[in-house]
C-alpha cells in the first residue's frame, strides 16, 4: 500500500512538472513535423529523396560491425541470442562498456583490437553504429565529472568514434559511421556551447533537473558532431573512404521511458500508438539499417522513416560554425581525461 501511494505521488509530481509537458507536447509536435516532411514532397508531386540499400561487401575481408546497444551483460547476451536466431553463421563478441566513462571506452578499444588479432581478422572495422542512449529523470555524475545523460548520449559517442577512426580508416573497403539521433533535437532553438554546458555541469546546478531539455541538447550535440565529422573527413579527402550519417528511428516501443512513472509511460505508448506514431523495434530499426547500407555519396544525410528515405534536420543542426565550436569545446573538455593522452 505504501509503495502504491509513493508511486501515485511520484506520478503527480511528474504530471505537474514543466519537463513532462515539454515531452508530451513539444516532442509530439517534433515527430509529427518529421513525418510531415516525408509526405510534403508527395503532396507537392515531388519524389522524396531516398536511397537503396547496398549489400555489404564480404571481400577481401569479412565486414566487422561495432554496435553500441546494451546497458548490462544480460541485455548484451539477449541481443547476441536474437542475432544468432536470425543468422546462425554470425560471428559475435559481446563487450560490456560504460559509455559514460572515458577510461572504459579506451579499455574497450584495446579489447577490440586484441579480439580482432585473436580471431585472425584484419585490424579494421567496416561499420560503427552509435545507438546507445539514455533518458535519465534525475541528475547523476559520471566518473569524469559530466552529467550522465550527456556523457552517454554524446560525449561517449564522440570518444568512441574518434578512438575507432584508425580502425575505420584502415579498412580495405569503404567504412561507415551511423549516429542514432532523435527528432527531439528540433526543440533546441538556441544553443550555448561552453565547458559547463557541454559537460552538463550547468544543468546540475538547476533547482529541478531539466531532463527533457538535456536529452534534446545531447541529441543535437550528436547531430552537430555527425555533420562536423563529415566535413573534416571531406577536408582530409577521406569522405570517399569513410561515410558518416545520422539515423532517426522515430518513436519506438522500447524501455527508454523506464524512469518515467509506469502509469505515464503506458499512457504515452497508448496515445502514440493510436496516433499512428509508435513503431515496433523491428520497424524502428529500419532507418538505422538504411544508413548503414546506403550507397556511396550519402555521407552527411539524415535518415528517417525507413525504405531509404531522408529528411532535413533542424536549421540549427546544420550550423557549421556551431558544430566546429562544439567539436573544439568537447576536445578541450576531454584533454584532461585519459582521452587527451590517447589523442596526442
């Protein structure tokens, strides 16, 4: 009885918070706007911009993909089992990594290199998918002193991608990076880029933890990083060798709302399902696969809606000056961590 009362009280606190209504109203508007972009070309009698999927190249080396998915060993083993059910010949290795910890990511890079060597595989990877992300409704600090949501959703992807770039570059065939972002990035209309904001420390000082704002901010950061990485690879004349794209799966029925009171998360799923916006995980992954198997020349694209379709992200996400400033600020922030020594 006491636990029920506590849950009801927690639900009421959520309902009367600005962050809850930001999620309920602005996030719904953002996903509707993304779907509108898919149909507007059709309504204007124009062909939507979409790309076919290419079969992965299996010669001269068997492709190696690194996908960030699990939050625990149990979830990793479950994902491994499902993949084996789909493809019994899949060669899999599960690594448990804390993506909010720079040291843990560095240890993973070393373990991956050792596994490639022990498995008689070429010292390279052909695909990196940064898909791990969290929605935390209470403040937590990582071992490096960052907000955990920003640390996991953006900084972790920044560190992992940069550490694995040499393995992507050494591939004998073209390689690809897919960063999984979110339509919620559209709700950020003005972005502050400095050490305290990028690390999330500014948000930790707020009286009420602005979890919805931080989630949106972290996803916009990931998108800006995607486009800046695309630009830098092009300047280094590597864009023909490494493609980088963003993928937005939309609203997918996962447990990302696990920290939201169960009554409200069930209500959200019910409403979104009846609006035709809630997708199954099997369908939601379509945009990610589209980005991973897209043909050459698609670097810098934003995949959404499946069947190879792309749309335009927010205007702010295409701000090249802002993206460069974010890259430099993040690099400076990480210079005092073990990543700084690795990057020298």
